[in-house]
């Protein structure tokens, strides 16, 4: 199934994050917190959190429909473009500033939880640390005999996170250590998205269901902003809102049965991973150069220039990411389907996931990596 609505949501979430970061850099680098960009406050940063719920939904979908080489496909999706973006960033900063400091670069590029002991060159890798951890959890459920237990596991895992936070005050840092990441509240967003998929499987796109999903989204927003200092309530509220919106969009796609098209917002969704990775180094490098090296003291103009550069660079880097991912994914598929057309080894039956993957690659949803 092709999720057009989710593609649009991905693109919008990525742009929201770009706007938030440009606003932050306008204050920190430009020294002007009161420009028009002040309107893009912390609410826009939740675009990154939305990716967690969206990833939870699509990973549950993938586990339910095709688990062939699940983990290798996820690693191929996340790492090559990340490493390319990091290399371009380091080379660009050396070219502009003459040097760059990056503590523990190799450790940072593994995306393993390091507790903030490394410096991330792109500035957004913390979300990928959580993303990778969730992939590893999902990979444990790829055996056929375990897939049916995945929804129950998500429920138990979510309950454990809530108890750990409410009863023991378990921390949820953006840069977690290994022992902190399993019970971090950020995992609730993946969990809510995954449970949302299993709700989607059982729902019909009726007016009553759509009204209930809208009501759930509104209730989630209310919980998010009325939870006070209870972070767990905030995360549960956000997770409920995100999951309800995702399910609502997916039900619409099921009813209309769209196929990949050429609309701007779909293309923006395709480019969202590349945009997300590259926008911070592009914006910060340009702003620092204009303000500190060129002496330009017009923060609004500088910020608009940085925003434009980040969006344009992200759009084209997103195209590079898409081509790179398609090429690598094609190699994985070819490795499973020899030149004769049959599958290697014992998996030759037509219903095997590798056959289905080979037939449906064109219309497979793009995974929402942050």
C-alpha cells in the first residue's frame, strides 16, 4: 500500500524542524531573538518527534507485511546518507573556516548511545540514535512465530516506560547512555505509532471512525498542554495526537488507493531525510560566515538567506539520498533474486516476501527516517 498522506506529513514535519532551527540560530548566532522567526518556537520542534510516531507506524507495517532482510534494509536506509552528509559537512566547514573540531567522530557515526560523550557533526543525530534502537527492537520480532506478539510487546513496553518515569523518575535525555535508552519517554512515540498501525488494520474509514480519531487527536493535544510538569503525560498526549492523525491519513489513503505521483508535497516527503540531515550545517555555516566573517548585521535578511539555502540544499541532497537508497536497495533485492529469476536457497515459493518485495518495490512506502 502507498501512503500518500504520510508522505505529505513527512515533508511538512521536516520543514517545521527547519523553521524551528533557523529561529534558534537567529537568536544564538545572529543575536536577534525578536525577529519574525520567533514565531517558529518549540512547537515546530515537535516535527522531529512526529517522525518517531510515523516510524513506529511504518515499522509495524513492514513487520506485518514483509520482514525479508528487515534490519539490513533499515541499516542501508539510515547509514550511507548519514555518512555522506557528515563528510560533506566536515569538508564544507574546513573550506569555510579552515578547521573543524569533532570529538569522537567515529563513535558519533555509529549512532550507538554514547550519553553525550561525542560531538555530532550534523546536530540532529540524537533522533537517529533513538531510531536505530527502535529498529533493533523491531528486528527481534522478524521471526514469523514472534510477529504476532509485537503489539502486545509494545503495550507492555509502553507501560514499563510510564511506570519507570512516574514511580522512579527515570531520565529521558536527548543524548542517552546505553542504560537510559530502553525506558526513555521518547520511545512512547514509536510505541504509539506502532499501536496506531494495528488499530488501522482493524478500522474502516467510516464517518464515525474519522470523528473518533479527530476527537482522539484533540484529546491528545489537550493532554499535551495540560499535563503541567508531568513529562509522561505530555509524551502520551503527543503520541496519541500523532497516532490518530497518522491513522486518519492512512484510512484516507486506503479509501482512495493513491499511487506515487508527482505532486510537490510528495516529492518533499521523498526529500525529507536528506533535508533533515543537511539543513543544520548549511544554515549554521552560512549564518556564521555572513555574521562573523562578512559583518552583516541584518538578522532577518541573514536568516532568510539561511532558510533558503537550507531548503534548496536539502531538496537536492534529498534527491541524492533517494537515488543512493534506491541503488542500494536494488542491490539487496538482486542478492535475493538470482539471474535465473528464482530465489536462492529454499525460498522459491511465489508467496515468499522476497517475491512480493520484487513486485511491489515501486509502490513501497519510503521509510520515515528523521
